[in-house]
């Protein structure tokens, strides 16, 4: 019978341990995991990018449900272990589940340290530890009010940057005189503070929190400092540190100091119980960064697999772990010991105007610590010299300038990587060295970053070493990597989006199979990336000739509604320019009642979203909406979405033109056209800009003398104000100019590339030259758009109501129990 | 309503399923997605992605693969196995085409009923 292995905790350390264990001894144990969090294993270091919006939770899942099923693991989600019976060898959860073990692993991680001050339990005060905390912060960020982050360490600063990215007003309170004082010297701490302040984050050092003050509803309203200052806050994030979560170890009577005490093989004081991760204390140290935790995972897996492998794993050895801050645009690195001392020397380089600071700390002519700010390109080299305790006497004069300046080597950016030894560490999170990457590339014929990540895990955790990994690839692959420098549109082809668009026109390719055949596609039927792109290019380039390939469209564009996480759909009818009426609202209310639609929401684009509609109900919902005069709002489309307007000269005492009228005219003219990515417009009646036109793909600001046309704004993943395209005197010219701009984008944009990215790629001046300075060209774009609209402006909802694609909405067969006899 | 033999249940016509598309068959224990490839092969998989439960029948069919509409996991229609770095599998049911008609193995009912 297989031995029973029970794991308490489902974080990154036990997850990595199991991956190693399955490699060494796949069938040795029957495994049960208890996870207090109600979810699968995810990459906790990537919570900051989730908070800032650069990634989603789905992106950071390490092991999906399928992984547990495939490996025969029983996973109890949302079960917190409350008792360990060491005599009977069982554990029991708060939900009443009991499991017997032969070997038990405690991997309960850490708990955030909550300052023992009055008001710490108020509403609006949260810690930063898991996905629930991130969700709470995102919810709070919607209010766009003021946040205070207590703690100027790694976690606190990442939280602050994330909340700032979400639009909050953020202040960081740090009790010490400089930020990240455990990882940075005061000079680097100062530079860090300056660059955070440049991003609009306020920083207060030497700020000792005395109490959190409530408002009348018992929600936090301010942080009171010891010096009497009150800092207003609607959200307080406690990021003052973490403590090992060793409570279960204590409860079970194991030896516990700061963490659960284990030896260098992760064994606790009970021979059948192990511990790893942040809750474990090895050699008097507890750890919070991922590299040593992964090292513990390797050791423990070897220990557990011993009876199969017959080998004792190398013991856990303490190593200094480099620190990097995951805030986009701030380059910061530190490792080792950097305190001043009589027996130490230092080498410092400062370039104030470039914001660069580098400091190396030497002892006996060997690097024992380094701090880099602003230019971290040589971090790997310095770390390597430190790890190997290389005597740097001969390099001293030029050491600080970095590896590229040593021995007269050329200033080739890859030279630094080329000079690294095979055992130099490239990926700190996963402990992957250069030699491992090179041999994986050679042995397995890897050519893409994704493949290298999948096979070696290099740059697969925090991603900050991606540039280094790419340089290693470049060195190993030589010209083959250069060939990849032109980014192919997907794995099915070596052609870039630009090449494909150009060849479609040049070779007169008018169907998806023709493109795939003529351009040498490597897959038989393309993939989910290239098929929708090709379909769009053909629709845009051959209006009236090419027949839209329905099966190459993403589901939302096939059923003209937006798929939701539970497989239901959301339905958004057009409200031209955001105007509506009693009759329309009544019709929507009736539809919501009739089909028991669970949620109705006003969108950011001035219309109404009905969420949770069952797929089979869609045609009937559209039929009812159609009777009230509604057409599809294309809220699902890579096409024209909304034209947001203000009330303009009709109502507003400041309005200079009829902005509502122009908005409606534009929407009625442009709707139905397919574009590379979604297109959102807005028209404001005066420079007060109530329709927020200056963050749209195309915006109009009405002024006394006419219409100022803006373009290339963004207010989503990126935030970017628009640029002015030009001023035109009449409404007709405004419509022609905007239409020409959109047609130019339709003809040149890469699929899924928003206008601001397209314009950046080809240059804003080039757009102005073609649209504003060249009247003939503008007119030609306009005419081509009008021609293509003749084939595009049909309401897809009424088509479906009249029976088109009805198979989409009905099951092919319903098998009852009688079929089973 | 469906013609039946001992081992196979007739579901409908091949042409009821769009080329490079899918249709859903409802069973007492959940939905099964019937896929038709560009080569007119037919495959049956549970209509539920192991990642987040996405309806695979709504995905884009390319070659012998389907991409889940929710988070772009890709599955081999013949084996039900997730492709690339994703790990997981979807249950498959034998399906066949004969004389332009599509049949599903009767095991679809026995197995699924037993599962629940």
C-alpha cells in the first residue's frame, strides 16, 4: 500500500516540492492537500502585477485543477487544519475532514504583521498577502480615493505602485529614515523615494503610526502619526512585514522558535513531520523570498523520495538572495552585505542626471555586497563574482563600470552575458543557471522564449530576468534568434503581421486557405491567434469580395454578445451618443423581467449592459429589444463601440457646438465596421471635456472656431492622453477626417493593436501628414470606408432573429434518460 | 427520437455541425460538445474546460484542436489533452460518421450517469 502524505498548505513551496517529487518518485505516495485558501496554487510573487492590472489571476495560476486530478492529489480547498494528533497521526480541518498520514508536511507560510495600534481592526484596513487582499484593494481602488500604505519595504512599495496604477491617491508611511533599509543603503533609498515621488506617490519617512481613526460609520478615515499629523485615508494597507505562521507547529507541540524548527533536510522535531516555506526555520533563519523556498522544496522532495532514489539529497545551505523591486520602470537590485565597516572598502558610481547609482562593497578584495539603482544590467555579473568570491584586484579600476568595460571587450549588450560562466545564475527565483538554459536550447531545439520558460522555468516566475534569458537565447541561437526578431504573428508562420497584410494585397489573396497555402503556414488549419487576424485582414482588404468566415471569429463576434466567466452572455444595445428615452428604458426593463436577467449595469460608454443572459435566450432577447428599435451595440466587437458625448450646446451653458448631434452622427455613420481592435470615440462640447474625449481612440473637442480632432488616447491597460490631429471648421469635415483616420487604421493596423499603438508604431506625424496635409489621400480613405460600409452595416441581431445561424443557439440533440434505457 | 443501436446513438446529420465548428448535445449529466473539423472528422468532448469550466463548444476549431473561449487553453480533439505548457485533460467519447450521420457511443450515457 502506498504511504499517505498529507500537506497542510498549498502555496508555491509545496507546489514546487511536489513537482520535484513526481519526477523522482511518481507513485510513492498517496497525497492529500489542505488549503485554507479556496483556490489552486498560484504565483504569489505576481500579485503585484495583478494589483497594477498588468496581469490577471488566470495568468498567475501555477497548477490548475487539472494538475491535481492528473496527479491523483486530493485537494481540500477552503479547509483550515485546526488539529494535529501526532499519536494517531491524523489531521482535522475546520470543516470536519480528517485525514491520516504516514508523513506530514506543514507549509502554512506566513501571516502579515498587523501593527498593534488602536483601530487596526477598522473597516478599510487590510493586509497584503493573498488574492483576497488584492481583490479587496481593487474594490477599494474603484472609489479613486486616498490610500495609505504602512510599510516602505518591498511589499508595501509594490502595493503602493499598484494602487497608484489603479488611480488612487497613495501615501507610503515608513517608520525608518529611508525606504527598504534592509535591502538598500540610504543613497539608493533616497533615489527610490525620488522616483516614486515622480510617479505621484507620496512618501513620508520616520512616520510612526499611533492610531487609525474611524469615521461615523466605523470605517477608517485617517492615520494618526506620533508627531500629531493626520494623514487622510479611505483604505489602509498594512505591509509592515510578515511573521512565520508556525501556530500549528506550536499547537502540535513541535519545537518552534521564530518558525517551526527544522534541520537542513526539513525534518522537524517529530520524525514523521516536515516543514518548508516561510513557516520553517532552518539554521536559525526564516525566509520570505522565493529562491530559498524553492531550494527547501528541492531538499524535501529528495528527502521524501529517498527510499526510491537511495540518495541523500544535498542539505539546505543559506545563500544571500538578491532583491528586486517589481515596479514597472524602476530598476533596482541589491544583494549581500552592504553595511559600512572598518574592514570594508567600497566603490561608488553616481550619475545624478541619469538617476544611476551603483555601489560595490569589498572585503579582502572580494565583493560581499552590491546595490544598483537605475542600471541593473551588471547585476548578474556582480552576483556571480560575489558568489564565487573572485579576487577582483585586477579589475578594480574599471569594475564599477560593469562587465562590458573589462578586458577591452566591445560594448555589445550581449557581451556581458557571453562572458558569464555556465554556472552563473540567470533566474534567481528558480535557480536556473546559464548552462542549463543553453543546454536546454541545444538539446531540445527551443527557439522561443515561451519554450525556454516551459522547459527550464527561467524567467517564468517574476519575469524580471526576461532580458537576460533573451540574450542567452541570442548567443546560443545566433542568426536563428535574429530571425525571430521579426515577431511572427503566431506559431503557424514566420511572417509578421505587416508581411501578411502586405502579401494579402500584393498576391491578391482572398481566402484564409489561400493565405495559408501561399505564405507557407506550418499548421493545417491555423490557430486561435492567426485565424481571427486573417479573417479581419481579408474582410478589411476585400470588402464585398471576401465572405466573412464565421468559424474564424471569437465566440463573442459569432453570437454578438460577450461571454462571461460562467458561460452566460451579456447584451448591450446601442444608445446612439448615449441618448435614450422612456420607451427604450421601459423596453429594457421588460426584457430584464421577462428573461429574469440577473444583473443590469450602466457601462462606461453611456449605455446599458444586461448580464447573465443564457445563450439559448439570446435570439428572443434580441427580438424583444429589436421591437423597441434597438440594434446591437457591438460591445463584443473589434469594431466601433461607443461614441460618448456631453449634452453640448443644446443644454449646457458652456457648450460651443452640438456635441451630442455630432456624436450620434458619427456613431450612425461608423457602426458596423470591423477594425483591428475596438474603437471608442467621444465628443465634448467645450474644452471642459465632460465626455472625456482626450483619452479615447478618437476624440473631438468642440471650440468656437470649429472642431479639434484628437487621436491615439488610451485609458485601459495603458493610460495616455490623446494627441491633436488638427482643427477643422465644419461638422462635415470633422466626419470626413475622423472616417479617413479610422480607414487608415483599418488598412494598416495589426489585429488587436489599438489606435494608440498603431499610431506610435508608424508615427503621429505620418498620420497627420496623410490625413490633414494630403486632401486627396484623405478623400480616398474616406471613399474606401464608405464603400466597405455598404457590406458591413447590417444589424446582426435582427439577422439572427430572422433565423441566421440558428444552430448556434440550440443544442443538436437532447439525450434523455430513456436513451439509456 | 434518436435511432439507436446497441452501442451507438444517432445524433443527427454531419451537416448540422458547421465545418470547423461545434454543436452541443445535452445529456442528463451535462453537455457534450460535438466538433467537426475542416476534414469532416467528428469528435466528442465534455463541454467543460478543466481550467475554469469554459464551454469548449464555443471555442475556435483549428486543425484537430479547439481553443477554449475563456482563457485560450488548447485541447487535442482526438485525445482531450491540453497542449503546450497547460496541464489537464477533457473526457472524450467515441463518435463516428456513417452515411452522413453522426453517432455517439452509448457509453456517453452509462459513464456520465455513473460519474454523478
